[in-house]
């Protein structure tokens, strides 16, 4: 119910449209409910003809005919407006919801996105929004139409003949009670059905996105069986939900027919008894009852749409009510010229997803403006998390991070992130041109600036060799580019951004040595006057850093310059030795070759 | 107009959004028949009960008319009671048959959807990677889920529409039987209605097409920008993306409202025509009653019938959008099913016997795009148990070689052959072959599921112990056991809750676990730190024993120990030999080698 109220509130944003929709509804109902009276009158007139009453002229029948036509025109025109407005309000609501949902989701912290699968979010944005839309149309706008039709017809029936009227509408409470009972069960079923559906969509999405793996393992039939079992579950739950709907719909029609039979029986008695209840009156009575046939049939749909909307609303609002853990400050500090100097301090920073498992523990670190800091450590040691905390993709569980002596929580997110250029490990390219991918977030960048950035990241040559040049489209997630090329695209993006703080997260791992060397030379120039975080596995990329920290299990175990760390003879030294060994071996091999 | 990111490709070129479909598309219905066939018994049950149900519906006005004329006006109490009892019996039959017809029909509907989804999914699996390279995930999703979902609504509609069509026929028959002359008179409005419907449909069609196209754009944009949310946030693109999204969403709303207006336009026409028909019945009925040709009850029944007569059309206008959506969805689904699967096995393909590991490429050329060969006349022989390293600059064709071997793409006819153990790979069933090859890919894609499930992937007979051993062999055991639930830890979408390096280790373990005869390592250690890498290198020495291995790596240190090194440049093999031979040749390999180590020397 709570969900339905919230949905209705959204619809109330369009209150003028809604008001007009209800007014036209009312007029349409009014025109509709007086129609049977004239049908009845016509029958009475004709009955009089039959009795040989010559006072009836064909003129009176023609008059009735014109009234019927006029009322129908009014009714038709009003139903046009009503239907059109119902549709348009429902479209406005789904538009609002889709926009809000999208905006809300795109501003959530990474922790949210770790938890909610894109497939799951997609299914909410598609199916749940549509279900809510249908409810606005069917439930919110049309239900009052049907309900008022019901009430007015009931009133007319009772007013025209108390007993017969009461008998005729006796089925209404039955329908009402039955409907409300079934509504709850239906809602629960739809919730399960939607959940199953979104599980199915996760399987689909992962399968499509991971096709390379699927193909590499020839696991098509395995994937099919995975899909099949979920597919079966979806079919089963839909059958169940539908069955419920069908049993209610068929029962409602049944009660309606029974009341029709009763009216015929008792009404027939009344006419036979001749207590000024004429055949025309009975006909009128039946015509009125007939009006109810449509609402009865639609009731099932309405209840269904209500149940679906309630569960869809629940899923929708579940997301919309999640507050991003990363919150904006209300009074942001604005640095001079909107640009940081780049002095960074980590003060006792810890981070964990769950208490037993610290990702980072009491990190203390001071990076002076303009210096280069390198971070080294095995996978999962927390290197990337360090960078994620800096950009506030997550907030630290403990401690604080300062940039230029201000807690980063006191800057606006936009300010913070526009000052930090990130080359992320997992490169994500968008389905658009190479140019737009490089200028991502900088629509105002000129072609020259873009080209320059591509030159630094060693992408220019390749791009120019393409037929479309910078206007070439890249496939989804950049699938038409190789891993190394994608990484270089991401470097170009960061270069174009020209930030005071640069984070290079393992940014050249998929690039061949030749290219890496070229990028490095260029990057050295780019890194001038910037605070740079270099996260890398290979010493060659980091030994020039001003400061090197070695992470293990979320803690800093060693730090210092390259020389200092070598002298420590600790973990760093070990890595250094490991990486040099092949070199020594190759020297050995070569001597062997020479001697042979 | 700038459509912005994401939707651009949906708006340009991709013809599959062009399907609009009419409200009734015979081809779609015909194509559905094979999916309906398995449920033919249920369908028969449904149709039979639907016929009975229709009779019970149509008979009601007749009962009322008959009652008024024969018993009420003639004051026949007893017969009226009898008739009422008959009415109640009719109502009960109506209830039962209504339930059965709908229930059976929706069982059929669900069965068809189930089959369709299954078929579609299986069909998509048979496409080569080039299909996936060129098709957005969002688009595929909307095909298998969105479009099939549309048919779901359709199945419910079919029940309603079919029922209404039947009652329409029933009513026509009843009208003509009750009074031929009056029946014909009241039906003169039908041709008018037909003309209106046909011309309406022409206009409406276009607008509904537009609706479908625009929603596809909205969804594609949503999918892409949420998948890439990490980049979106780090480049502060939320506001701009919101603008773009809003623009698409807005244009979708607009086209929907226009379409809705078209649908609503039929209503006044139907209402007025109903009235005209009733008025005709009353006017002509009156003189016929006077002349004694017609009973009043019959006239009452006539009016009731006419009111009902237009109900199907009224409903159709309400459901027209849905009907058309479903037809368009159906057309798109069958278009996808008609795409010849590029990876389908030869008709007489045999199962690959247990692989020993001899691999031979004979004159293999390959292109992703016609006319742009990425592999040119590759000849390569690898004996069982050998380790071969592929070396070359980015884009030289290394990954393409292994992609062709693993049959990600079909070998184009006349463009060479690949033999494994002397058997032409096109003559064997793909699954039986690739199942015996393991790969570690550049992008260590993991599925949501536990670590166990991820390593066991597609090899259900691999034991937990073997999994732990594989993880140990690649040095993944250490971090896995430290995860909150060890091997039972649930990895989220793409393994986002562990680091890239860790993902790579798991994908390594996944390749090793089934103990394959042929192992392909494509940049398998790119994101792994050097300590772990050295561990893996060491482990590989034992792991590669007795297996044929093809190794791709940029770091030459990883591949120096290979039995044979093959150097590629622009899709051709330009050098091949052992490390020592190639160093002596002073060709590209020795250049690359120098480059690679110069950086470390400077340390």
C-alpha cells in the first residue's frame, strides 16, 4: 500500500492533467449511464405501439434516437480525452521514474555497484517501470471510472426498484471481498516472479558479456542448462500467478451472470404481477446491468496491475531509498582557481567491507605536491583501494584523507574528481567514436588537444591509420580494440584532463614493451608538476618515483626511495631480484651460445 | 541533434530496430507454430472450452429476449422459473469453461515462451565471437528478455482477442438467426468501421514503430552508462550523461504520447457507430414490432448484442499498442533465429577423440572484416607437449591465432585448415574439441558465483580437491583461503569484489583444473605482480609438462624458455626458432628483447 501511495504521489505531480482526466471521466460516465434509460424508453414506446396505442408517433422514437446519438457523441469524445490523458500521465510518470532511477543509480558509490548487478538494475528500469506505468493507466485513471460506473449504476438500480436493485447488486460485495483477498496473494507472487526474472537476466547478461570465456571453455551447453533451470522457474511462477488471476476473473464473470439470471427471474415475476413494472422497465434494468459487464471484466486486469505495481514499486523504491554512502558536503571548500596544489595526506586510514577482513589498515602517508609516489604489492593488497578512496568512490571506514590540508569530504565530489585523473585497471570504453571516448567528460576539448593526448599515449599513429580516423566507432566496451590499445585510450583520457593529481593504476600492463617505453618517456613529461600515484607490478615503471611504498595485506610494510628500499633488503629487494633474474639468465645463455 | 553516447549505434545502421510489425503479422504467427506444437493437447482443450464458453456468453441475450417475449409478456410463471434455472446452469458452465480455456491457454503461452527463450539462448550461443563483438549486450538482452517478455503479454492478449473474435462470430450468427432483416440493417455500420480501421492503422503504425525504436535507445544508453559507472564517476560525467539520457527519455515519452493519442482516436468512432447501429435497430425494429414481425424481447436482445458487438473493437484499441509491440518483438526474435549460426558444426561432424596435442596450422588466413586480413597464410606446426610462444607488437595477430584455434570464429572456407592430431578441426564437433583446450584470457572474466564454481566452470567432474590443487599450483590458494568464506566466497558481477590480479589467478586456476592437453595463455600474467608471476612461472614448468602450450606475452621473460618462439608482424610469421636462434638472427625478436630489458637495466 505504501508503495502504491508513493506511486500515486508521483502521478500527482501532474495534477492538472489528472484533474482533467477525472472530469472527462465523469462526463463520460454521466453520458453513459443515462443511455439505458433511453433504450428502456424506446422499448416502452414500442411496447405501447404493440398495444395499439396510436398516441405514439414515430416522431417520439426519432427524438429518442437523436438523444441516444447525442449522448454517444459526448461519451465518445470524452473517452478520447480520458484515454489520451491516462496514457499521457502514465508516460509522464514512467519518464520521471526512469530519469530519477538513472540519476540515482549513476551517483551511487562503488559499494552499491559492487552489490547490484547491472542486469538486475536493467530489469528494474525496464520491467518495473513499465508495470508502474500500466498501473497509472489502468489503475489510477481507469479504476475510478469503473468504480464510479459501478456506484452510479448500483444507485440507479436500487432507486428504480429497491428489492430488485438490491438483488442485482448483491454480487458486488462478494466481488469486492474476493478481490481484496486475492490481491495480497497475487502481489506476493508477482514479487517472486520479478525476482526470478531478474535472476534470469543476470544469467543472460553474464553469458553475453562473458562470451569469450564461454567460447574458450566450449561451455555453451553448460550455460544452456544453467539458463534452462532458471527459465523453468520463471515459467512455473508465471503460471501460478496467472492461474490466480484467471480464477478470479472467471469467478467474477460467473457472479455477474448469476445476478443477471436472478434479475430475469424476479423482474419477470414483477412484470407478470403487473405492479407498474413494465417490460420496458425490466429491459432498462437489464441494460443497466449490462453496463457493468465491462468493469467486471476489467476488474481482474486492474487488480492485476495493482499487484504488479505494488511489487514493482517495492523494487524500485528499494533502490531509490538507498542513500549513497559517499555524501556530498553542504558547504564545500573551493580551492584557489578550482585547482588543487596536490599535497596529499592519508591519516590513519582504514577500510573494510566486513569487520574481519581489512582491506586497508591504518595507512599514514604524506605525498608532497608534485611528487611521484609508487605503490607496490601483491594482488589484493589494497593498492587500487587506496586510489579509490582518494577519489571517494568509497569512503574510509576510519581516518581521513586530506588534500591541501582539507579533508576531502569537505570538497564537492565534482571538484575532487575533476582534479584527479585516473587511469583505471579495467578500461571501459563507450560505444562511440574514438574522439569522444578520449574527450570523455571534456566535451569542450578541441581536436588538437585530443590528438595531442593520443600522441602522448601512443595511440595517434594507430588511430590515424584507421579509415575513419578519430571518428571511428569502437564496439561495445571497446571490444574492437586490443587490451593494450584500450589501456592507451584510457591514458589519453587522463592526459587530456590535465589534472594536478594523476593516478596510474597498472596502466601499461597489457602494452608491449616497445610501446610502454615510448609511453613512459612521454608520461615523464606529463607527470611534471603533478602529484602522481603509480600503481604497478613492474619495477621498471616505478623505480624513478620519489617515494615508494610496499603494501601487503592492507598495510604499508616498507617505504622509501628506490635506493633506501634496496638497502633495506626486505620485500622490495626480493621483488627487485626476482625481476632481474631473467636478465642474468639470458646473459648466461648468451655466453653459452658464444662458447658453443 | 546530438543523440549522445550509447544510443548512437542504436540509432544508426542497426536494422533490427526497424521491425515495426503490424498488429497482426501472419509470418510471426506461422513461425510460432513449431513452438506451439508440443502443447497441441492443451491448445485443443483450450479451444474446445473456449467454444463452449462463447456459446454461453452469446446465449444470454437470447435467453433474456426469449424470456421477455414468450414467458413474461405471456405471463407464464412456470416456464420463467425453468428458464431461470437454465440461465443458472449456463452461468455455471460459463464459469468452468472460462477458467479452463484461460488456464489451458496460458499454459500453452508459457510453454511457448519457455521454448522460445530456450531456443533463442541456444541459438545465440552458436554465434561466433564476431557477432558478440558487434552486438551490444543491452541489445541482446532486450531481444531475449524484452522481446520474449512482450510475447508474454501477447499470450494473455491472444486469449482475450480470440475469445472476442469467437463471440463476434457468435453474435453475428445470433443476430441473423433471430431476425435476418433487422440483423442486416444493424450491420450496415460494419463496412464504415472497416474503412475507418484500415485508414487509422496506416497512420498509427508509424507512430508505434517510433515508440519501439526510441525505447531501445533509452535502454541501450542506460545499460552502457551504468556498466561504465566507474568511469562516468571518475570523469564527472553524471550531469552531461543525465542530460543525454533525459533527451532520449523525453523523445521516447513524446512518441508514446503521440501513439497513445492515435489509439484513443478510435474510441469516439466506435461509440458513435454503436449508437447509430442501436438507433437503426430501434427505428426499424419499431415498425417491425408494429407489423408483428418482431417481439419486443428480441429487440431487447438486439440492443444487448449490438452493445457487445463493439466490445472487441473497443478492446482492440486499448490493446493495439501491445499487439503491435508483440508482433514487432516476434519479428525481431525470428530475425535473430534466422541468422545462420556461424559456429554450427558440420552435419557429419564426429566427436573429437582424446587429444594428444599435435597442432598444425596450414595456410590459415583470417579476417574479422572482409578484405582486411589479420592473419595471412599462417603455417605452424606444434608437436604434442611443446611450448610455443607467440611474440609481436600489439595488433600483430597473436590473439587472432589462438582465437581461430579455439574456434571463437569459424574458419572461412578455402582459407586454410587447422589439424589437431592430424584431424581437420572443421570435421569435429566444436564442443568436444574445445572442451579439451583450456585458455587463460587477457580479460579474466568471472561469473557471479563462488570461487569453487568459478574454477570448476563447465567441468562438473572436477573435484574440490583438484580445484584446491589447481589454485595452489598458480599461487591463488593463499588469498582465496583468506577470503571471508574461503572457496565458498561468493564473487559478485565480473568478480568485482576481488582485485584484477586475483581474478587473473582464479582464471588461471580455472584453466588448469580440468587438466587439459592443450593450454593457451593469452597475456595470462599481465595484471599479476612479479612475485606471483615468478611463482607462476615456476609452477608453469611443471604444469606445462606433457601439454601443448601456446603462450602469448609482451614480457619476453615469460616466454624465453619456450621450445619454439614465433614472431608475428602484421599477420605474418616473420621469424621462428628458439630464443638463442632468434637472438642471433638480430631481427625483430632481438629488437623487442633489447627494448624489454633496457628498462630493467636502467634500474
